[in-house]
């Protein structure tokens, strides 16, 4: 059996877009998998184009992400639309245009991602979207391998960390290909650097959030819900939600909070037939956004839109904890009914 898929024709399609006079901009919503995937894409095309710049649409605040950028010396700039005129081609890695308004009005030539496609896919000359894979870093490892490019020490370490984080060390949405890619990268990566990055997960000032999360944890449909209140950023919700994955007996969990003018819900778990990505997509339906994988998802809604959805309620008086809880419970109920209907519809076919 071949180590990876053969991507000869796909590589040829990608290379047909490359021109030595072009400057490329790679846009990401920065997390370890996105950073590593963009770093690999830069390596993949850099010899065939004039320049490749990686830009993030979000602030990098998680200590492990900051450690990854610092220890692996990965150059990433802050994206602002005024940069656009300096680039002829744009790529988006580990995301898709519908994931954020920051991607609006960008004409992407390349989309490489492992998240599910939307109902109305974006248009781009080259797209490699593989929801069956646990990490975009795995996809990029395949491309490097097919291109005959050996990843350097820093790149291999970045890709390993990207695979580890998005698969929760192969405990979530991982496949044999993810494991194979990680094993392949081991021969090139720096174990000591990887360990240093992995030990940089938490900040001391985040500890009170964990205490608050434990105190507020309560059942919500078949899962569990907690409210953190005002949070300095969404990364705090993510690390708390990831922690709850390790708690025995929790089928799925959602950690909610208010980050400035946005309500954020981070979902983790998805045991059995539960698809938290579907629940997330329903949570703020008609007033916000949401989606993700069966075991990893997120939903967001502007505070003003949440308040506007309840007639006569002001932002100052509104109980956002209760609002989020009701929305998630309602979304989970709709999800359960949809799954029951799907099962009933497939039963006659199975018995035929």
C-alpha cells in the first residue's frame, strides 16, 4: 500500500496557477493546524512564485500558538484589506470563505481545508476540501510528499503539532492517514521543540475561568453546558472546552461566554449519534453563524442581534447565560428530531 495518495494530477492543477511574477497571500484564522498548513503551503509554492506571505485575520493570544510562532520562527502578519493591492493571488488554508466576514471580498485562487463544505460552496480554481481527514496539516503533508519536498525541522514540527491539536492526539476525528502523516514527520521533526510548545497551553490568569466553569456546569439536553460570563477572548472558552473532553461521563459539552460584543459557544464531544457541528449550526440560526465537525464546533452571535431577537429586551438587562442555554437546548432538540427522522426514513430501505 502506498504511504499517501497519489496527487500528481492535483499538483499539476495547482502548479498551473503559479507564475514567477506573482505575489501570493495566504489567509488563515490562526490556530496550530492553520499556521502549520499555511507554513507548508508556503514551502510548496515558494520556488515557483515571487513571494508568499502568511496573514492572520484574528489575534493570536493562546500561549501554545504564541510559543509555536516563536519557537518555530513562522512569519505571520496581521491581515488588513489595504494589503490586498500588493498581491495577485490569494489562498485560504484550514478554513473556507464562509467561516468569517474577514474573508469577504477576497478572490481566492486556492482553498485547502478539512472542514465540511457549506451548502453553497465558494468558487476557486483549485480546491482540496477533505472533511474525512482529521487535520489540514495531514493534507499538506501529503502534498509535500507528492511534490518530493522534504519538510525541514521547523516545518515538520509545526505539522506534527497541527495534527496533534486538531485530532486531540488522535482521539477525535482522526484517521489512519493522520497517524501515517504524523509518523512520517517524526523522522524530520524536533521532539524537544514540540514538547516546549505543548507545555505552553495555559496562562495563570486563565485559572479562575476553570473555577467558574465547574461552578456553572449543568445538564443541557443530552450534553452539558457552562457559562463563563465576560471572557477576554474566545481562546479561553476553547481551552476550557478541551479540558472538559477529559472528564469521564460527559457526552458532549458547550462552553459559552461573552467576548466583547460577541456571544461565543464552543462545542466539544459528540458521542454516539450526536453531531455537535449540526447543533452549532442551529444554535444562533437566523441571527449568527455556526458549524464544525461532529466532535468539534463553534457558534457566534453579535450581542446586539441576540438582544434584538427578544422584543423589548435591552443589552443591559438581558440574561445572556439563559439566552444561550435556551438556544442550545432548542438546537439540540432539533438535532435529535432530525436524527430520529433520518433513522426512520432509512429503516424501510434497510428492511427492503
